C-alpha cells in the first residue's frame, strides 16, 4: 500500500506542476524588447536593431523562440545547432528572417 502511494505521488507531481498556473507568467516579447536586447549586446545602430527586431516579430517566431533569441541561448555549437536551440518551425522562421534582414535592414554604402 505504501509503495502504491509513493508511486502515485511520484507520477502525479510532475503532472500537477506542469498544469499549475504561475503568478510570474513570462512577459510577451515585443519589438522594443528585442531591439533593446540587441543594443545591450553591442549592436550600436538603433535603427538597425529596430529593423531586425521588426523582421523577427513579423516573421511569426513564437514567444519561446523570441525569448531564446533575446537570451543568447541559441548556440551555433549546440548539438541541434541547425535549429539554434529552438523548435524546427522557429528555426525555419529565423532563417527566413535572416534573409529578409539582409535585404530590408542592411544598407550598403553608396
């Protein structure tokens, strides 16, 4: 009987934790948040940071994907480096955004 109770508790705990609400819900990542994050990490051109952030958000990357971009957790050396540590869908959207950034945001000197 005791073993059954312990086993039930061990199985139920992760399920209850996953279903529970959190008072500290993750805030929505905005274009302004992304732009500021890039500037804080060394992108000196505010207009470029704003443009890049706009493209990433417009591409439809999920909030989790945007948080990964902001956190710098996307590691090109990671085992899933082709997905940047994101879902495949977000990684595909990130690659599409990178192509758009080159054409829409990067201004070559004339």
